[in-house]
C-alpha cells in the first residue's frame, strides 16, 4: 500500500560530528544513491526544545544544509528542507499529542538524559519531542528511517502512534515504519569515555571529531583518544571488554566502508601507536573535502536559502494532502 520512501532529520543545534556523519549523513547519501525517494530535514523545531540563540540557530541551520550537500546529498534528487517552513509537521504533531499516551512518553530515555535531574524545569516541547518526530516521518507516509542507535526508542514510539491512530479510527492510514539502523557505526562513542555516545552537546570538544575540524585537530584528538595499552586483537571477540578500542575499530571500518573484521585482519597485533595515525589519515582523507565544500557553500547563503525554499515547497506538496486527509479522518 505504501511505496518505499525514506525520511530522516538532523537538529541544527551545533556543529556536525563524526557520529552524525557515520550514523546518519553517510547513510542518507547511500539511500539517495540507491534510487529510493529520499526526504531530509533540518529539524529546527526540535532544536528549540532547549534554548537556542536565534542568530546562532539561523546560522546553524544553513551550515547544516551545507553539511548535507557537502556530504553528497543532491538537493534535486533528494528533498532537502527546513522543518519550520512546512507547517504540516507542527499540525500533525498536535494530532499525535492527542494519540500518544503520557505513559509512553514518560518511558523515553532520551528525555530522561536531556532533562537531567531537574525534569520539572524541562520544556513541555522536550517532553513531547517524540510526537513531533513521529509527525515528521508520518507527514510523508515515510516507510524507512535511517538513524543512529540512539533513535531506536523514538522510532518504536512512532510505530505505536501510527498503529493506535489506525486502530482508533479504523483506517490503514499511516504506515508502520522500519527503522534502518545498520553498519559499523550506528553508535559512535565519545573519544574520552567509551560508555557515552559522541555528541555535539558534550562539553568537552576533545570527546568528538567535528566535520569542520582541521587535519591537525583531528590527528590530535585521535592521538589523545582514551584507549588501553594492549595491541589490537585479531578478531572481534578480543574487543568484547574494550569499548574504546572497539569504537576506534568501528570508526575505521565505517570510514573505509569495510567490516570491523577486515580492519582487525589488517591491524591485529599492532598497537595504537600505529593504528591511531592510520585512522587519523583516513579520517582526514574522508572529512577534509566535506569541510572544504561546506566552507565554500557557506559563502553563498542566498543559494542555500534558495535550495531550502525549493525543498520546502516540494515537501509541502507531499505533506499537505496527507495532513488534510488526516484532519478529515479525525473529524476536523
Ligand atoms: P545529536 O545527537 O548529535 O544532537 P541529532 O539528535 O540531531 O544529533 O541526531 C541526528 C542523527 O545523527 C540521528 O540519526 C542520530 O541517531 C545520529 N547520531 C547522533 N549521534 C550519533 C553517534 N554518536 N553515533 C551514531 N549516530 C549518531
Ligand atoms: Na540524538
């Protein structure tokens, strides 16, 4: 009933990290290049669930668009746009707020992580974030959502909301999405702490590689990345209790488009003194063209705005009829 359609988004809440690149952007490009219909969104309305300086938000949104394009998203073959420019997202989110149950949202671990100890002081928007995310996806009747591991629980909630809507109104209106969480780097970890994910919101810049870091910075961050004193093992079993080593092997594999086993076949028996510089060379080789292209694109902000305006018009043309049918089903 539903044709394959890929949707995903990234928040313009700071610079892009290697985690965003390997867990999201690189896979967005693969979906586009496989010929599937692909829709990608700068989710600025998600970003404002925590305080954002307005001028910085505007700049971060354009820079994120530049990051998508520099990574290989073709704004003609894919639809690339800004969430706040397509009103169907917010409108459908309200319907979903009335479908989702408080208890479902209370179970979301990302809210607990982001709200921290003082949850009473978190915005209502931060709590309702997953219903807006469900609306982002369902506004296009998207069937496949490539994301990192951290979004798995939100996608399960999206499925629950779609199923409850369909059941409550006796329709088969919303598809039940498939999360696409695959590859070696669905969860890139912090370079300082192998138990935490690499994130743009981590206070330590040494914990992450930013797409805009220069070659020296990338090499320095990897040299200082926390590891253990052992040499690399020759197979994956040998990484079971070594999260930091496992993370660096996964990053290498994802950047080189090979399996972690193939990385160990090459580097097993060698120490980090040899492996880290090889990883730094590979990372610089893959990331510096993207960073250079982002800088070039950011010199023509009017062109970025034109691309996003065009994307928003195409997105609106798909989402608006779906929203209108949804209102009709609900009796609005
Ligand atoms: P962030 O978590 O950096 O604030 P977003 O929430 O906007 O970024 O996530 C954008 C995409 O990047 C999502 O698909 C998310 O799963 C993915 N992602 C974010 N961090 C990582 C990571 N460390 N490893 C793998 N994927 C990640
Ligand atoms: Na995230």
